[in-house]
């Protein structure tokens, strides 16, 4: 079953896995992650969301941990050059810029990504198709929109880890699944019912969630999950348009007064 974009898929219960998940391992080459980065940049699943804009400061107030908090990150500028406006997607450059996320951040991102897109039936989870590596490539790229997302995503990861330590005295990656979901459920949606203390992180998490979803559906496995059947070679001679297609075209041309341009059918 296809995952539902924009939703956090969680299941509360005692049967959730309680053991810490293993560290995330990147299995993508830089060329492969750059190809997926290009697909992600062109994806219609990744609109310009409020989460990538400067987030307003919330008034300090009580929450599950006592007070609102936000990591004020001072990130070093990325001065690497991009690969131009006409990149070679067949043989992209091997490593045009350094990657951003640490091993710990990638593992945390993998756990969050698998909450957003868990394994389901024959469909793999987000981390199984290397979505964290694609997001890492995205926030490392030296382009303006990616650099706005860099601050948003790194701030979201820092906030979630801080919240885990405040609530449960452990980093997010060491929490049980139930504890992780307790945090994610509080920040999963940004709407009129979101408590003030979670509004800033909810906006940032919305951007993270949409990056994960868009990256997932850019992978071959994600495309298959959608059920997309394009780019499939036809065996043998091309059969041409069907009679129904010809009839639809003829009707459209007639409505436009362009019948003389109809293609004759042998």
C-alpha cells in the first residue's frame, strides 16, 4: 500500500520495538545521491513550505519538558561551488561539495524517516532506500533553497534531540519506539491546534517530513510503490495509438476546427 504523503504513520502499543536501532549505513555513491538530488529538486512533491523560511520566535511557555526551547545554531557558510545550470546527470561530478550530517545525525534522521515512511508489506522503509543520504546531499548543496533547508533541518534535529534529553534523559536514538513517538506526535502537525510551544518545531518538522517523502518517491523503490509504469521499453514493434486514442484526438481537433490536420489512419 502506498504511503500517504504528509502524514506521520505511527502505531502506539506495547508491541513496538524497544531495542535501539543500529547505526545508519550509507550505501549510496556520491554519483547516485547526486542523481537523486537532481530528481528531488525537480519533484512536484516538494513545494516551498513555510518550514524553509525563517521561523518566528515563540513565547516561552510550559510544555512537556517545562519550557519552550530552540537551538540557535551558528552554521559555517558553505563556500563550495555548484555544478552549474546544465549538470551532467549521466556522469555527475564525484564530490562537488562536502556532506554536512554527522554519523549520529544520519542515524537519528534514519529513525525519524522510518517513522514517516515505515516498511509496509513489500515496500521498504525510507532508511532502507537511503533517504537520509539524499537529504544529507540536499542540505549540503550550496544553493539558496538548500541552504535555507540546511538551517531548518539541522535545527529540527537538534531540537528533537534536546527534547528527548529533557523528557527522557537520553538522546533520541537511544529512546524506545514509544518514547520517540511521544515526541513526534507532539510536533507532527502544524495547524491551529498546535500548542504555541510546538509551533516553531512543527513548521521545521513539516519541512523535514516533506523532504523525506519527496526523496523516498524519487527512488526506484518509491516510484514502484506509487505504481508508476512509465519509462518501460516496449518489446517488439511500436503498435501505435489505440483506436480510442485516435477517436479522442479526432474529436478534439473537430472541436477546435482543425479537422484538416487530423492524421490519416491507414
